C-alpha cells in the first residue's frame, strides 16, 4: 500500500485501487480535515489511523495547523493527545 496526494486529498492505494481517502481544505495555513473515508471491506484494520498519521505528517511538513471537522478526526485527536500541538486553538 502507498499514499498518493492531490490538492485536496490523500489517498491510500492498494495497487491502483483507492482503499481510503482523506479530504481536506487548506486556508490561511490551516488544514481542515473534512472527511476520512475507508472502503467497507478495509474497515476495522487500522487504515483510518494510518491515513490520519499521513495527514499529520503532511501538516507538519507544510507547517500547517489542523482543524478536525469530521467525527473520526475529532475522535482521533481526543484519543491521541500527543498530536494536539497541531490543532488550532
């Protein structure tokens, strides 16, 4: 599996098939996570967490703060407080 990027998405690919996607927008150095989507057959395997960690890496590499809008992203930061320094106030 590998990650692929475009302007508003990070994809987790298995060969040429998208198994998960994070949709985001960037404005004023804030990356807003709008959706974390994992294909049904891949759910429950830690794929969403892998995707969130890639979003965090992308945010850190681009000096962006994070605004978790989707419920999964909010829950992720609630349970992984070591990344809270990246959240907007």
